[in-house]
C-alpha cells in the first residue's frame, strides 16, 4: 500500500490515501469482535461437552446401579453382581474422566490458537500504527515547510 503511494520528489515523503488507511483499520477493528464471539462460542461448547460427559457418566452410573440391583434380586450369585457393578462403575468413571480431559484439552488448544491469532492481529495493528505515525509527522512537517 505505501510502496504504491505517490512520492514527493526530492524528499522521503509519501502521500497516503486517508480513506484507504481508515478502511484497513476498520477491517482490523471489525475482525476482533468476531474472534471474541468465536472464543465465547468455544467456551460454551466446552461447557456443553463437559455437561454431556457428566450426564453420560451419571447415566452409566445409574445404569450400573440398576444392573447391580437387578442382579442381586434376580440372581443367586451376589458376588458376581457386585463385581460387575464395580467394573461398570469404574469404566464409567474412567470414560467420564477421559471425555472431560479430552474436551478440556480441545478447548485449551482452540483458545490458545485464538489467543495467538489475536496477538498476531494486535501486532499487525501496532505495526500499522507505527508505520503511519512517522509518515503523518513527515507530512505535517512538509506542509509546514511549504507554508513558510
């Protein structure tokens, strides 16, 4: 953009299109709210996944409890029913833990990527501002020199 701008002969000054610069800054500014919306969505999605994992774990535990009760009532082999109920409960707890850890890891990874992207965008904005500040100062000084 700056390379294609009109240069003032015998000076290091460049004329820039203020509308173009404002348009670029507005695009950067408008992209940030979308990133924030995505972060909120990912957080909500993470909470939903954790809720589902918890509900599934409760359902599995409830099922394990029901199966254990039925086996106790219907079977003469009480010990076998207890062992199976414990095994199902253990598997349910392990499955719930794995699902929770997986969901948290996924959310952490996505949020880390989003954080890096936001940092990258902030660096672009800072760089753009830093490039515009000297150009604006030079343009103002040039205009002062012309006015004298």
